[in-house]
C-alpha cells in the first residue's frame, strides 16, 4: 500500500504564532489570563459580536462549563443531535442529564428543527445544537421553540467560527455558545476553546467556575484583596502560551477563510459532474447560512461505495475519512436505551459520508491530484 502523503489535516504556522509565544515568555507570564488571553478574548468579542468570551482548555470544557453554569441536574433532559462528537452529550451527561437524541435533516445534516418539539417533556431543560461543518442550523425555528418552552439554547459551534446565520455569527445567538481551537479546526492552537456569553447574568459565575471555583478573576482585576473558594468549578483556563499561538491565527481569520473557501469551491465545482451523474451528493448551503468552509464532504450512494472509495484513495496516498459514529448506537447511547433504527437518517448518512482533505497549506497540485483520483474511481 502506498504511504499516505496527503493527510486529512495538517496544522501550519500562518501568521505571528511563534513571535507571540516568545513575546508571552518575555512578558514573564505564560499561565492563564495573561496578555494574549486578553487580546484573544477582546478580538473574539469585537469580531463576532458577543458580550463576553472566555478562553478555555477546549470546546469540551467550554460545554462542561456551560452545563455547570446552567445548573443542569441529574434527570434533566437535553435535546441534541446524535450525529455529533461525544462532547456535545458528555458535557451534560457529566451533570447527570439525560441525552434525548433527534434525527438530522437530510440536506444540512444539522438537527431537524421539525422533530425537536415532539421530544420535549416536563424534564427538558435545554436544546443543544451543532452547526455541522460550519453550516448554520435553522435558528429562527429553533429559537422560537426554545422560547415557547422556556428552554436554554446552547450552540456547540465547535466547527463554526466565522460562519453566520443570516447576519449573526454562530455561537453568539443562543444562551451560550462554544468554539473549538483543536488543530483540526479553521483556527487552532493545538487544544483549546472558548465559551461565548451574551447574558450578563452568567458572566461573573462563568469566570468563577472556570477558575477552579474561586473569585480569582476579580482578584486579578484588583477588585478584591484575596480570592476564595466560592463555588464548584474546575481548571478550564487556557495557558497564555497557547493564547499567544491562537492570537497569531485569529489575526489571520480573513485570509484563512479565503484560502479555505477557494479550496472548498474547487472541490464543489469540480465534483458537480459526478453529482449530476448521480455518483455522489455534495454539501447543501441554505440561503440563511454563510459557511466558514470548515469541512468538505461528499455523500456516496451506499456504505460499500464509501468504503471502496476510501480504501482506493488510501492506496493513492490520500487520507479521506468518515465522520461520527452516531451517539445513540454507540455503547454509551445503548445504555440510555437507544437502538439501531431509532434515527434512520442519522444512521444511514453516517455510513455514506466521506470528508476530503481541507487545510490551509493544501497545495493546488495536491487538490488536483485528489480530484483526479476521485474522477478515476467513478469514471474508469
Ligand atoms: C461538534 C463538536 N463538539 C465538540 C467538539 C470538541 O472540541 P474540543 O476538541 O475542542 O474539545 C468537537 C471536536 O471536534 C466537535 O466536532
């Protein structure tokens, strides 16, 4: 088998990441809430239009922080898609909440907004949505349901930095939002995340939970003389070394997304012929969504074709990969009583999706090679 020489993802230096890491060291503070953390948070608040952004150690931790902040308790139910990463569920399951899974739409692969209401019970506390591949959920309808039933709305916008629903940035619309800065995302620092808060009532307590249950943030601002243990909490503060790297990337948000758009459009336009011949389906972007070009996927006609194509590409040195194994039919999902057949579209789609390499440093010649191989697979 040929060695894979086009990986699925490849992190790279894009701006002043290394310069800023040195600068953080020179400033004499590399733990949390230093100079670069403040710069990143201010940048995110201004650019994406959110009252408070707090950097965290990951998006998973931002979601855990949200679950604590909203006082979710054992037996509370949360509504979420099953076609997502474990953290969307785990952050709430850790508080004892019960995941209630909803099927996805067959066009955007986001939670089907028309199937949410039938899952709401007296125990429902929150709707947790995922903007899959950086393409927005149908927010008007989902917000209307959340409002009608008095539910929290949490946006797991792990993949969605820079993407919009109408004129609003994803992650800034619901009660609480979160982005991921894991190396596979558009903007990264290795492992990292941010919690986004628009409601003043949550800001002070979020700072406390993030700082091991102490009011240290207030102390660092010089508002109190000593800090104390005042609440439950954990160690969710990002190191300033990582924030320095992250700031180097945030500054390049525009050029990163332009490059990704170009790669995305090239895939899309070049594969249209195969779509028209009904060999595969391409992503759908509704008119209300401005994507951030996070993921480019194709949907094959069967799981067998997906596996054949995936293996064929590996033989050609290209790593294309599937995506989530639906949470409801994973070992944990089964413990909650779910079984195969409960969410037909999620199950079927998860076996047919294939994500193609898409990253900042992917070269034109490499993308042409990938596209040629896909065409050869179908046409020859
Ligand atoms: C939808 C979704 N939520 C949460 C996460 C977790 O993000 P992190 O790795 O920053 O904890 C991911 C990671 O890929 C994700 O895709």
